[in-house]
C-alpha cells in the first residue's frame, strides 16, 4: 500500500458531458437523479486517483439544485479532495451548466461526499495523507473536519433511531 502524501491538485478531476434527451424529464431538464449519479462518479474518480484503492460511498451531504440544466447544455463536474482522515476522505464536487452557444456558465450544485477505502475483502484500509500547503487548503480541510463531525453525529442519531 503506497501511503505517499499527495496534493489535491494531483487527483482533481473535471468531467464534461452534453445533456441528451435521454437524461431529461418531460420539461427538457436533466433529471436530479442523473446529476446525483454523475456527482457520485466525479467524486469517486478524484478519490480513486488519490487513494488508488477500491472505495465505497459512505455519505452524501444535503444537495441543492440551484438552476436547471437543459437538453443541449453541457454539464461540468469538478471534483477535488478536501480532507483525508484515516480510512475515509471527503471530496467536493461542484456542478456547472454551460450554454454551448454562449459559453455562459452557472454553478448549479455543490456536493460533499465521503468515501471509505477498502481492499478486495471489503476491509477498510488507510488512505494516503493529503498535502495541505496553503492557507486556503488549511481552511478547506478545517471546514471538512467540522462537516465530518456533524455527519457522524447524524449517523449516530440514525443508527440509534
Ligand atoms: C461506509 C462503511 C464502509 C462504514 O463502515 P463502518 O464499519 O460503519 O465503518 P467505521 O465506523 O469503522 O468507519 C470507517 C470510516 O468511515 C467513516 N464513516 C463511516 N460512516 C460514515 C458516514 N456516514 N459519514 C462519514 N464518514 C463515515 C468513519 O468516520 C471512519 O473514517 P476514518 O477511518 O477515516 O476515521 C459501511 O457502512 C458500508 O459499507 N456502507 C455501505 C456502502 C455502500 O454500499 N455505498 C454505496 C455503494 S458504493
């Protein structure tokens, strides 16, 4: 297992695809479920690039759809590891729409996902540390730690119920 620390920029990922009629509801806008699927994929790719392990999605924080994305527009997903814990890591996925004819871009969602690294037997494995070098990266990781605490509290409430 290679636990060499890595920078977030080494695993940052951008996915772009055109919204086709098959992805859309009868109003001609991309389905929320399709966006969620793409968010999961974009988040997983950045985490795979960071960990080079198998992964499972442990949590997806609450998700807002700020603007609709119509058929013919591009959907762009940018994912970036924000903080690494022991066997888990958080990734941020920002979703944008882009009009093909004008290039106008809008942020449509921001999602935070947690993935857990596992081996082929399903046992959890350590993930390589994240190199946090700038003030901005330190702030982002500190915020991720606060979100993680809230998430684990919510999980405990769910499992207690
Ligand atoms: C996610 C999963 C591996 C956690 O297993 P677990 O035995 O409860 O794990 P633990 O309590 O030992 O936690 C392992 C790590 O995951 C983190 N974690 C577990 N559940 C979490 C949650 N809901 N949110 C955020 N982090 C979580 C823990 O904080 C811990 O992190 P750390 O090692 O970095 O400190 C397990 O619940 C699972 O396999 N869930 C199903 C996953 C799945 O099917 N996803 C969809 C398809 S990929």
